[in-house]
């Protein structure tokens, strides 16, 4: 299965980020994980949340920000990878003058039902 970037619309997730689902079981025929591109505009942040089931990996492709993982706050920038274990409260804040863009891999695949806002 191949998806074409220009054919995939953005939508806003429960945490407030703009997401483009590059590969998701609901649309693309894969089974166990999802791949999305997230955009957090300058001066904004996602809402603090957790996922009961999904493990996530963020890979920063543009910009920089502050990642909250549980009680820690970590500076992140282009090229960084972040592991987010299930049940870990997290959010990411864009503190630079360009969009913060990252790839997000979720296993099992992302679902609104697995997202708990804090």
C-alpha cells in the first residue's frame, strides 16, 4: 500500500495538534500501528494527555520545543526521537519561530478513545 502526501487531509486530534495520518489501519490496510505527521504552530502546545494502550515514538523533523514526559521537561529539536510509554502524561510545546513538525508512530494505532486529556 502506498499513500501520497498530497492526498491526505489534515485533521485536529483530541490533544489539539494538526495531524496528517500517513498510514492508519482505518484507512490503509495495515494492522498494528499508525504513522502520522503532527504540526504544532509557533507559540502553541498540545494539551497534556496520555494513552492507556498506545506506545508512541515522536521524531522531530522541523523546529524545536519542550517535551513534557511525566514530571520531566526536556528540550527537543530536529533529529530527536522521543519514546512515550503507555500511561505517561505528555505534551509538546513549540517555543520557536517556525512550526514544530514531527512524525508520530503509535502501536497499537492512534485512536481518540485511547486518548485521555488531563
